[in-house]
């Protein structure tokens, strides 16, 4: 009897588990049931019977108690993950075969002789498919992007910088994590986290995923947008528009009103250095250093009359929005000093309440309109954060979350052909 065209069309896994260790990732599936079909053909002839006797048909096979195991290795390869199959195996415990067609009732009793052949074919097919599947998964990991676009001006560098660290209960990946302009090639070894920093820590150990972001990530975004000159603004519209007329300042800066009576004004704001972000166990602090030039508008002429240096300190908060980490800031303190003036000395204690109002009603809402959009966390496409919580520690923000997957394929509908 010859069997051919063996096709596995259904696999049910009763139980499986994953075990992590220094040597790799072990995956074991037990109690697996496999259903397959095949063609069978029988022929017989001898010198006593000059006519060849032949028959054939289809057979359905059920394999029970099959165990499948494999061990995988993970390593960093030029900023991407490389997956390798270290070991694999498949063991078939019991086979039930039913023949159809021809005189199948006649051959059913002798089919047991082919159980070992069919079992070996199934074991070989499963092992080969595991190897093919690992190659496809490795190709997928190699194709993961090294940058995630944030907007038209910035991307998040998500290239891997070290080999994954495996323990008995988790896998830890270290990525670059810094913001880049998308044009400059970043070396994959540029790692923001010092080696002495602790691993990701989640208070709820049942969470499936932990993402730890060092304050260097936020400061890299600050530096990038500062270098790109996105932190310069001309303010000519405010909620209380009367603030941008010299008449409103006649008791605050009398000489300004005297020299430029009832003239419109605007504020030319530019940061003198990138904002500095500091993360503590309790909150996120931000320090912003800015220069505000007071301009008087006379017809088509813009006349700078004074420059005031500001030190703005605020407290930030972060929140999860889908797979993005958004934030907002509130004003805590404002210090100021006169940098230069063309209209004489200014009484800063009179100007400070006005500047506080402008920062509170114009600067903070403007900043929050951008911070609220957030930036994407390094999550593989198809996965979504669920029930995330945020933990602050010294110089780090950690996101601990469960995940859901929305693009699963039904493996039971994918036939496996055995050659």
C-alpha cells in the first residue's frame, strides 16, 4: 500500500506553555489533536496471478496525544531582532485511520502496518512547518521599522541596542528611544539608559507589558524641536486683546504709553535653550527659559522696545491615549528679569502679574495643544494597550499594561501539505 497527498487541515492544542531561561525561549504544546486526509493505493501481482490487482481511495486520519516542542533564540542584529530555532521536535502518541473508497473494508484490518509510516510523516511535516514558521517570524522581526514617525518633523528611534535579557518570567528589550529628525542616521549603539539603571518595574506583576522611558527620551524631543526652531512665536492675539495695546500698560510702564500712545503691540517669544525635563518619584517637572521681546506696532513698522527673560517652571502629567503617551503641563512658578530696554528702567514687580496672565492664558494652552497629542509608544502593529497604569520613579516613567491583539489568524483554516 502506498500513501500520498497527505494534508493536515486541522490542529487543536489542548494545552501549551512558554518557559523562559538563559538558553532561550521554550514553547511546548501537549495534548494536541491533528486531523489529516491522504490518498491510498494498493496493488498486488505475482507469477501465480498474471492479472494485477489494484485499488485506491481516500483516508481520514486523526492523530491524538501529539506533543510539539521548540526552543528559540533571540539576539540583536544591527538594531533589529533575529530569531533562530535552536531545537524542535514532535512526537505522535496515537493514530486512528479510516479508509474510504474501493474495497476499504477489506484493507482496514491491515492499515495498522502503516501507522508508524503515517506518524513519522506527520512528525516530519510538523517539524518542517515549525522551521518555516520561525523563518517567517524572523523575517517579520527583521522588517520591523527602526523609526516610528511622530509628526512631519520628528521620529522615535526604536532600534534595538542590546541583546534581549531573558529571565524565568520576562523578556527585556532595550531600544534607543531617542527622538530624531528622521534625516540624521543614528548609530544603533546610542543607548539612553545607563547600565546601572534597574530593569522595568511594575507594581502589578500580572501586567503583560512594561515600557520604561528615561527622562532623556523627553529631553531629546525638547532638543530636537528647539534645534529645528519650532520654539519661536509671535503673539498678536490673546484672550484679553486689550493687553496688546500700550493704553493697557500706561500705569505699568508709563514711559511706554507716553512714547507710543494707543499703539498696538505684539510679543516676540523665543526659547533661549531647550526646555529641561526632570522626572521624580512624584511627578514630572519642566523648566523653560524664554526671552520675550515687547514690540510696538506703528503702521507697518515693528519697533522692539524691551526684552524680558523668563524662567517658567511647571509640573507635567502623562496619560495613555490608545498606544500614545500624551501629556499636559500646568504653571507653578514664574521668575523674570530685564534683559535690555530702549525705554528706560522697568518695574518688574508690576509687569510680573501681566506676564503670569499671558503665560497662563496663552503659553500653557498652546503647549498643551501639542503635548496632548502625545507620541507613539513602541508597540508592534496589531497590539493595543489595555488597562494601562503609569508609575513614576527617579528619572523614569514606566507604563505597565495588558495588551490585546486584533489581527489574529485562524490556524485551523490553514492546510499543511506533506510532501
